[in-house]
């Protein structure tokens, strides 16, 4: 019988396998599909603790996760690092999470407003401060904070949508009433900004690559492995903003017990020691 | 036996549903989230207009560069025969498979102040990083392959007899290019250009790494969407819808042109 689907194939040497090639390839397709589905079947049960943490916590939380996993066999800590705002947006869109560590109280409040954190459950666990950072060979020849206003300087800040960017703006606002700075200084500094980066880390990358003459980041950012590529100028307390980091369990956490344990660990002596190793000021009274 | 064909076709159609729904759902969600009022209000806001304007001007510059410098490359690659030509062909494919962030870092290391060409450019008074030029270079880098590939196929499809006939009639190389090659390859060139433009319009990773983010200078629509996501979801959604509408129109246009030429 002439197979209608094979009608276009020349009569000579037609391979006789199964009647219908379309159905054959269809069968193959279904088989592959089943194999793929089988490959997706659940792995051995391991509890995953989902931690949403501000970008600036990347190094220290990665280390904490390892320590926490070692102390709690069977628990895997998966950390989602991003700007605090972005994390809150994700939480507001019902992203599944167990713990939220924010780089500022404002975003913790936003998470409470979004209904993902219960008011009063957040605890401050670390403090951070701003610092001006330059490439090691200092191409902009910066000596003082006033030099940030030098004409032609390439300055990179974080965008004000992320906490470190807002703190950088706060620094400029605070200089308005400070002797030796003032409005002209602020305007000159803003004129020197060539980019508003998405995070302190992105600022640091541009500076350590030598593409920018200076940037403003967290003190803890230069405690990371780029320490030998950059130098810094301190910002005095009066002009600096002390960033407070709150941490809280997520209201509808899938792993509430482990979330509580993780919080406990971050606030413990060992956890606080790790934070101070990475340049954070701790909260222990 | 005749009823098998439509049955199998129906099954294929059924099996194609999951992925198509998966494509469609996020887009529908995006449009559903954006209220017309918010789009109207955001369209007149300064940051949004700046981002749209910058995206428009930079992508126009990029596709102009892609067109002028892409045509010779496409001509070269219309039928890659030698090993070197095939190698070049693969090189042209590379930007489409590289993650844009890799492209951004590579561009920074090549054209940045401390990059390969940086010191030389700096001596000539040109600093590329953090400028609008960097945006254009990033877009050109990631989008050029789409045009080159499409143009090469269009050139390869030209009947050699026509060219030889024109030569026989005494047409010069430029005349042949102008009156035979270009008109015959036109649809392929335009559709390639539209694809390149759409890719340039969506370019994000290479831009934010190489050009940075400064409203009015380097903040194109995708960057404004990303930064907006951290602060103002309304602006981000509005820009996303506009970007999606533009890309969709561009692709439809490209396909229509291609179909007409067939």
C-alpha cells in the first residue's frame, strides 16, 4: 500500500522500517520527552534555606552559609544576592524565601509593607560606612575629599535607587553645611559623575579596572579580594552615613525553624566575628 | 490511512502549546500590569523620554555603522570556501553566542582607559568608556552579526548568470553592485538590518558594563528598565511595554519584507 506521507520519496531504495516515518519521529520525540521528564524527578531530600541578602553582604554571607551548612547537616543555604530594593520587589511578587537581610531599614520596612515580614521581627545585625575609593596609582591624584570636585575627574557613584547610592547623595547633602565644602562643591562633584552604577560592587569594579578615577562604596567592599588594587580616603563621621543592616525571617517561610536558626547564627558571637572580619561594625553592645 | 496526517498534525499542534503559552504568558502579564494611564503619564516624564530618545539615536547610529561596515563582510562571507573564510564566518557568529556581559568586559578591556587601545585613544583625546560612543560600540558589537548573516545569505542567493550577463554588456563593478546586487538583495538586507536594530534596542549587559549608566548620556531603555525595577516598577513596566511593542513591530516588518521578496 502506498504510504501517503512517503509519496514524495523516490521509489528506489526506500528503507522499510515502520510504516509511517512521521509517526516514527513522533514516537522518538515522545520518548525524548519522557526521558527529560524522568531526569527532572526529585533528588534526595535536602532542606534548602533560601536567604535573600543585599549585594554588600556577598562575601561574608557566602562564608556564613558554609559555616551554617557545616553546623546543620542536611541543610543547604541558597543565597540570592541583589540590591535590597530588587530583593523587596521580588518578595513583593511572592518570591519564595526564608530570610531577608537588607542593607537598610527602609527596605525592611518595604518588605513589612509588602506583607512578607512581620513587624517587630527584624533585628539589626551589622553596620557599614562609606569610603571614597581610587585605583592604586591614583590617576585623578586625589588627596582629600575636596578633590572629588576637581574639574575633569571621572567619578562613579551607585545609583540612588540602591542604599549605597542614597548614602552617597546623603554625604553630598551633609557637605552643604560643612566648612570647606558647600553648594559649589556638591555641584562640582555631581558634574564629575560619569555613571550611576547598579551596586557598590559595580562601582568598585570600574574603579579597580582604572576606568574611573574615584568612586564611593561601602568600607566592607574593599575588604574583599580587590584590596590590593585600590586605595581609599575616609569620610569623617559627621559626613558619613552609618548604614544599619536589619535581618528578619520571612512570614510565610517554608523553613521557619532553620530561618530562626540562621538568624541566631548571624547574631551569635561567631557570626558577629565573621562580620567584623569583613569590615562590618557589629551590633553587639 | 489518509486521516493519519491531520491527526499527527493535531498532536504536534497540541505539543507546541506549552512552550507557546510559556512565551506568551509573561508578555501578557507585562501588558496587563501596565495601565494605559501610567503609560501615558510615564511617556511624558523626563527620564523615560530621555531613555527613549537615547535608545533611538544610539540604535540608529549603530545600524548605520552595521550597514556600512557590514556589507563588505557579508560580501566576503556569502559563500565561505577557504578555511580562513570559514573561520571568519565563525568569528562573526561569536557575538551572538557570547553572553553580553562578556562582550561588555571585553570591550572595556579593549577600548577602556586601561585597555589595549585605551592609552592610544586617550593620547588622541578620545575617552570611550562612559560615553554615548561606548553605547553605540556595545550595540554594534552585539547586533552586527544579525545583519551580516542575513546580508550574506541575500548576496549568496543572487543568480550568477545575471551578474555575468551584466558584465558581458559592459557593466562596471559599481554598476553591477548598484543596479543588480543591491536591488536583488534588498529584502534580505533590510530584514537583517531590522533584526540588528531590534537586538541593538534590547542591548543591556554590554552597555551597563562598558558604558555605565548616566541618564541622557548612556542610560538607554533597557538600563532604565533595570534601574527602574529597583525603584519604580511603573516606569520599568511602561518602558518594557514600549520596548516590547517596538521590537514586535520591527520583527513583523522584517518578516513582511522577507515574504514579499519570495
